């Protein structure tokens, strides 16, 4: 019980540092998302037209051969006003 109690006490004493670290990491991720840009405008796969609109950007892990990559990538969700469908890039 004493070892568990000491661990809890240490976590309690270092809570402000942990919270600051979490906030800093979240701010970096938010900045990465807001700065992300498409290198070129993709054509719509269904109607083959341009004019897609970005409706969402988020960070995600890519899965390759059943294993998730440790690096997060920005996932763009685009909406086509012509055929009213969404695509993810």
C-alpha cells in the first residue's frame, strides 16, 4: 500500500507539470491542423469535377499492413457541391 500511496503522491505533486505538457502538446497538434494545406486540388472521383470544399481537417494514424504508423497525418474531408458526396484525402 505504501508504494501505491507514494506513486499517487508523486503524481499529485507533479500534476501541474503534466497538465502543462498536455496543453502544450494539444496546442502543437492544433497548430499543425490549422497550418495544413493541400498541395493540389484533387478531382472528384465520381463526377470528375473541381471545386471541392474542405469541411474538416483532423489528425489520424495511417494503417499499413495491419499496423498503425506512429506518426499522425492530417486527414482532409472534402465535399463536392456538384454530386453532394464527400471524399477523404
